[in-house]
């Protein structure tokens, strides 16, 4: 047995072979592929261990009325129970009383069928997904600038031949280590309040680390644009021929000369000038943004400011240079294209667009008037659960919001207030442990489907082995529930290839057009980057001929600096920012159950400058209680000499009393509805170990 497939975790989607290991259990061996070039990170290497973990869920669980404990049951009983309760809630309170929450980890087929299930089988507008917490600001800014959002918009290996790469709020040395193979040649400019592994990598190789005060990234981008113009580095011909709106955007950058930028951001003026000069004089340069730029109440504008810089330097829509968003979740790209977003129909269509509604309704065989309209975004949806006007029932697939949502304690209260919480999971995550029904579903190597990686490249995930007895796929769950809710069998097929074929028809003519994607083409090894409208080769590099706006021009956004929603003060004198560690993935529900990963990073930590720690009475290696206006969390203290003295860092992979999201601020970006995960005012207190 040796089957070629892709990693279950992040958007790099490293290629691997899964085969029998020395103990007879499935094991992973890396495969050569453009994104990982034969490399894997430790998460990828250990990914097969969860397939045979004793912590796997293998029977449907329903909480009994008598004891409140979970009891095992059969699939028919579980699905009958869920469908019956959903129908009852709908009957009593209307269709919006049943909600659905999806994930950027789901395959394209699952994302598509889940959106269709919500709109047709439930008739609800209450559907959104955890990608709203990850990539929504870059998606909104990309659409604003280019008319269309596709992660990198070029193959990742292109980046390796650039002279300079600016990474704003991304830490691939820890989160996507094989990506560093593409970043070892270019000179790096790393923008991150934290002295991250990527910042260290840049410094060791003669690059720059710009460490702005959290919440001032937008001002820093304006400062770089100002400095680039002052040094006569802008591409006037490109701005005139391929863009619009520069003059309005410049009005905001005009006020950010380097010394003013230093005042606002804390980044020395000479570094602002040096970064602008390096980027503006490079033969081939890329600006890449990650969650650090996005997870703010100003996230969309912040990403727009970085895109403005790239446009002013003439980088976008040209071979050998560009702007891109480093998507995080495994199917963060495909997951945001096919209809599990509150405002979206398949093919990256808007749900409030009459032509889009007519097209998709035609494919689904219904009248467009039957489709609900847009619903609330992820946090707004979660925050309304169990309220008088909010949903009473929730179906959750591939997500763990009890850990990953902002102000997680408040979200846990809302989940507890539901009449019916149903989760589809393969382990007992923190959210599953709160559920009324837990449906045990297959893992990545036990089912077939397609993913779209951070480059917009279509990938085939292959079934390597059968799921354990008693486990079903997510598609089978959706199909089984839809049938019980009165939908015709053929409308909700459970086979991935049949769903992909329908997804192709539904997406045809949309921005993310998959009409020409087929399992046969992917099995034959064709490189397909969307849009793939037909049998042709797809589109590895976007916007070479023109941007997706009607006039073919990219648009500068007129965006100004606004501070974070919350500032440090006497009561909460420090800023907490959150992110990821090498050994864990997202809420940690999977990786905390893998022995070697759990041993390497067994508990939450808080990185502090030694002076800051000493002032708070903390010992390196001791424990701290970190407190914000919304809650508290416990973390092991790690002194970091390179840290900012006004900022602490916490990973968000842990649950319960070690959840970093107990602290975070759910104030939302007005465009993307992204919460401000990256800036929370906190104080540190010495604590006993948990
Ligand atoms: Fe998996 Fe991402 Fe690690 Fe690659 S970098 S092995 S895709 S987690």
C-alpha cells in the first residue's frame, strides 16, 4: 500500500505518500511537489497517527435526557433524531432558527454541499464558517483591488526567484516550514510585532525585521508608500496604465513621512526608508500578507494598504513580481469559494446578485426565490445562538469555536444556550464535548475529494484506507440528513466525484470557475489553477492581461490609519497578540492528540520580554494568569529577549482555562467582519500552575 495524497493540515498542502509503517499502521513519507519540494513539517510527518488513535470517535453519540451523559447509538437513530429535532425547531421558530457552521478545512465538495444543504434542505440564511476568522480580510481587500481574490495568484515557486519579499504578518518558518525553501534566496523584510522564527531567519540573512506596535500595521504600510515615493521609486507608467485611484489613496500616505511613521508604529524611520528602498529597487519583488495583517477591526483596510504599496511599485499582474495572501487553513481558498459563506453562492458569487441566484437556482433545480438571502457573519451568528431572535439549533462541521472564536467564553455560553448542538468530528473536541449529538466522521486519508491550496491549485485528496466501522463521511452525513428533511435523493449525492461535477456546473461563469475540473484530469497529473472554465490549462498566473474589474484596472483603496479598538491603559497595560506554534494546528483538536506534538508543546505559553516579566513578578518557566476585559487564561511564561516590552504573545491552540481566545476582542472589521484577534489589552499576574 502506498497512495499519493496531501497533508490534512495547512494551505501549503504538502504532497505525501501514505503507506504501511514498520508496525503495520499507516505512516507518511514526503513526496516531491512544487509547494513542499520533498519537505514536510513535524505536523505532516506525524499526521497518520490520528488515523489509528484510541481517541477516535467511532459511534454516533447522543446525550440522554436522563443522565445528560453521551450514549452510543446507531446511525439511523442518530440521523433520524437530528433531522427530527431540526424539523421541529424549524416548524416552531422558522427556517433561520437552524444554523450551520462550516470550515476552511473541508474539501471543496463538502463546502459546496454544506452550503446547498443550508439553503435548500433547511432554507436558512444562517450559515457561515471559521474561515471568516482567518482569511476574510485579505479576500475582501483582494476583491476590492483586483475584482477577484485568489490567494497568491501565481505558483509559489515564482517567489524563489525574486530579489526581495516582504512578509506582513506571516510566520511561515513556524507555520509552514517547507515554504521557507522558496524564501531562502530573496532578501526578506518581515513585518511582525513579534521576533518570530521568520523574523530571526530574515535577520540572520541580512534582511529586515520591522516590529510595529500591534494595531499600527496600516500606518507602516502608508509609511513605506510615502518613503517609496520620496525616493522616486514608484512606477508611474504602471500606475497610469493599469490602475485607478492613486491620488485619493496618496492623500492618506502623504501624512506618513518616516519620522511620523516611527512615532505611530515604533519602527525606526531609517528602517522604513531602507525597507521602501529595498522593495522599490528590487528586480522582482513580492508583498505577501498573512493573518497578522488581517485579524484587526481594520483588517481589510490594512491589507488594502499593503496592496496599494504593491500596486504603486508596479508589482501586481506581472510575471516575476506580485502581491499574495498566504492562506492558512488546508482548504482556506476553496472553502471561501463555494457557498458556505453567509454572503455567497458557489463560484465566488454574491448571494444578493440576481443573476448569480438565477444561475445557481437553475443548477439546483429550484426557483431563485426559494434561496434565502445573506445572513450574519461567523461571530455575529455564534453570538446570536440561543437568544430570543437567534438560532436554536446548530450543525457544526470541521470547526471548534469553543476554542477558536474570539471572546471564547462568551461563545461557549451561547453554544450552551442552544436547544440542539450537533457536531461532526473525529475526536471529542472542546465543542463536541458540549454537543447534544456527535457524529463520528472520516478523516482526510479515508475519503476522496479535492482541495484548492494557497496558490489556487486544485489537488486530489485520495482515500488510502477505509474509515473504521461505524464512521461515515461528512458527505454521507449531509446526504442522509437532507433525505430525512424531505429532499430528493439525487439532489444531495454522497459521492465526491458526483458533487464535484455539480460544483463545476454551479461555479461555471463565476470568478472561481471549476467547470473544467474533473477527477480524471487531476488523476492524470494536470496542473490546474482556477479559473478552469473548460478543457484548457487553467490560469497559473492571474491578471497578466488585466484585472477582473470591468475596466481591467486595479483599484487603489483610499485607506487611513485608525488605531486598534482597544488601547493599553493603567488597568491593562500590555497588548496581547496571538498566533501559532510549530507543533500545533489551529485549535489543536487534532495535534494535541498526537503524542510527539503534545509532548513538544504540551501547554499554553506566553512570550514576554524579561523586563516586562520581571515588572509583573513572573519567573521564566513559571506560570502567569493573563487577564483582559473579557476573561483570563493561564500560560507558562517564556522570556524572549527580542520581544517588544509593550507586547506579549500567546498561541491559540489550547482550550479551557488555557485558551488565548478567552482574552480576544470580538470587535469586527466593517467590511470582512473579521474579529480583532491580534490586539487585546491585558495585564499579567503571577499564578500557580493549573
Ligand atoms: Fe502539512 Fe502544512 Fe506542515 Fe506541509 S507545512 S506538512 S501542509 S502542516
